[in-house]
């Protein structure tokens, strides 16, 4: 399998070292040309015209030994250095602008938000949104009262409102829990419902939340992921009293099957499963049973208990 030639291939290994050495060799030449241009510009500005100086090796040696006073004896050295700075700026600024434009065009345009897009998440706009959400806030609003910290844009803090939806797309072990979830839970001004498939979120926030708010932290962990004592339970069958409610509850269980199945005739089997689960859930709710028995009924179709 051949490797495509690109910037990473060109600038790697011995080729990269060769280009680096070549670039270092050209640095004195470019500096000499810039100083020669600045000196000639200063000579013209001071009214002495172009000096009979060529940008060669002798010019560089004389400049290093005696400074700008030797090539341009009638021009003040300060004016020579000032003109050199002007020449550098006149060349560097357009080059930087063109380089940035080329990078943007090659990358498909600007990929990050600018000050205009972040206007509602920074400064007074973010504070104004916080007051609209919580009118009882004091006159000085800052920090967690404004919203969830998302980072900084320059010197300005970027905060999403507590009513915004924040989606973080990050790689594994990139800091989703430690840098986003944990700070948001600890800084939340009100009650928090936090869910996770690991114990790290509960371990990092439960004790601190209880200490800060002085209120009890409830744990719903039927799978014992946190190895903590379960402090409350939820029975989804408690509110099921009609066929419609049982049908709605069953829909949550078959939704994943319905969304991921694309085979011919899958709608028939999904609908049949939905109807069967609706009947079993309603039977369990009316009979004071639980979901564990519903699971057993599904695995043993000859049982007459649901009937």
C-alpha cells in the first residue's frame, strides 16, 4: 500500500532537515536585503538620494563591522532602522493576510465561531439572559449565576445559559466528565438530575453537592454501578391504569427496535411486539406486579398469569 505524498511526508526525516538547513542559509541574505532596502529608503527620505551601495557580501561585512553609518554616512542611523521596520511591516502584513486567506480557503472557510456568533454567550448579553431566566438575581451577576462555563474567547468568559442545550462531541478520555459535566453540576444554582453509565460522575459530585446545598442526594442505581446504597426507587407501572398509558409506556421499550429495523415486514413484528408488551404491562399494573414479572412472562409464553 503506497503512502500519499503530502506536507507530512515532504517535511519528515532527512528531507525536513535539508529544507531547514537551506532556510537557515537564506536568513542572512534576506536580512541583508531588508536592511539595504531600509537604508536606501532612509537615504531618499533624508534628501541624499540613493547611495552607491550594492547588496553584496562586502555590504554585509561592512554593516556588521561598522553599522549603518558606514554604508550611509549622511543618513542618521535611527532613520535607517525606522525605515527598515517600515519595510518589514509593509512586506509582512500583506504576506500574513494572504497566508491566512489561503489557509481559510483550503480548510473550507472559518471553522470557529467569532465574536459575533458568541455575542449572546459573553459579556452583558450573557448577563441579560441570566436576568431574564432568573429575575430575582442581585444587581451584580457573575460566574455560575450567568450560566455553564464553556471556556474563554480571548479575555472574555464564554457561558451558556442554564436553559441552553449543550452538546459536547469529544473523543474518549478527552475530559467530558471532568471539564464539563462535573463543573456544571457543582456550579448549578438549583436542583440537578445527572445520569451516567459510570461511577465517576457520582463520586466527584455527590458529597460536594450535599455539603454545599445541605440537601440529600438521591441515588437511583439498580445495577449497583456506584456500589452505593440505593436511596429511592421508581416503579414505571405505578401510573399505568389505562390501555393508552400502557401503550405509551410500551412504546419506550420498542422504540429502539422500531428505529433500527429496516427489514421487509419488520413493521408487522414490531407492532405485534408493541401490542403484546402493552397487554402485559397493563396486566402487571392492574395486578400489583412489577417489571421483573413482566420479563418472566415474556420468556415463558405458556404462563396464564397475565390473563
